[in-house]
């Protein structure tokens, strides 16, 4: 019951969870997947900071219809190297405390990505106005 009170209108997600047998099954119909990590992974050439995820998605908007943000399997060990996805991202942290718990990490990424939605709405309004000026929201 306490979890439902904390969902702020998202009870359906708690009542109807989706479960997949593997990460690859969960991402089967996803065009672009983004993993979060606290450490550098040598097999990736590029690790974007969470502030850069919006720019990366904007650059790929012409071919990405669906994207997924993947967090670690547990707070102690995170994702395995085999589970990593299209883009690796990291949240800038102080050296003394290099990781966040799952809830904190989700909050930071959702806040950052909410700006992407605002940009998308503004761009759609701009395209509709036709005069090159942003319309007020």
C-alpha cells in the first residue's frame, strides 16, 4: 500500500509489471539502448555524461523510434560487461562517493531527459507556426 501512495498516479505500473527473462529479450524491439555505470568500460569508445544523453538522442532522432535507459541489475555490482548496450553513460559524482542508489539514478536521468521532452514540444510548435518563432506553451 505504501508503494501505491508514492507512485503519484502511476499505480498501473505497479499493478501490471512486465517481466522478461533477459535484458536482450527486453530490448528486442528497442532501437537504441543506453546503460548507466559508475566506471569506465574499455570496450566502449565513448562514455557520455548524463547531461549529454539529450544531445545524443537529438542527433539520432531520425532513426531512433524507441530508446531504453538500462540501470544496473543490483546496487552492488551493476551491469555485467556482456549486458552493456548501445551507449554507456555516467553521472558526474564527487570522488568520495562514486555511485547513486537506483532511485537516485533514475531521478537524475528522468529530470535530465524531461528537458528533451520540452525541446521536442517546442520544436513541434515551431514547425507548426511556420514563421520561425517559438509559440508560447
